[in-house]
C-alpha cells in the first residue's frame, strides 16, 4: 500500500515534503494499521519551468534519504511525492521503488502504479 501527495499552483515544496514525511512515518495516520508506516522507498516528480519533468527516487525511507533535501528549494507549480509500504518483504529495494511516469509523446519517463502526469495539460491519469 502506498501514499501519494500532490500539490499544484503556488505552494512551499518544503511544506509538501514535510507532509509526505508525516505520511511516511505514520504521524498523520488516523488508524493504527500495519500500513501506517511507509519505509520502503519514495519518489517525487515535479514540473520544471520549461514544462519537462524532474524526478527523484530512493529505495530508502523518506526520513532516511539525503536526496529529499534536493526538493527543499525547488521552484515549481506541480509536485507529487509518493511513499511506499511493501506488502511483501521480498518486494523491497531499488527495483520496486515506484517512480512516476510521463504520459506524453516526448517518450517514456519513469513508471508508477499510483499516478501518471501529462505535463502539457497537468492532467493526472
């Protein structure tokens, strides 16, 4: 089971990242369930000024990943952060970390089972 937070428009990327951190550590969970904590990787995608997509991903928990600092000063109008809880222990590691996928005619981006972005329209599929 995974969690995804999406921000569009004017927002503070650090606040979105902080909310994603809360999701991944279970701080914002309303129920005490096995999928409360999401320690099995994370990914982010954002729209750059030129309309292309930037992306980061890491197989480590968001709280343990130094890569998340790259998002703090980001300037964008669209940011999606995904955190992962592997339901099967053998489905962990870089191979199973879900990145996000661009669905346009410029070619394949990275793939995601949770959401996909069309940067030309801002639509989510």
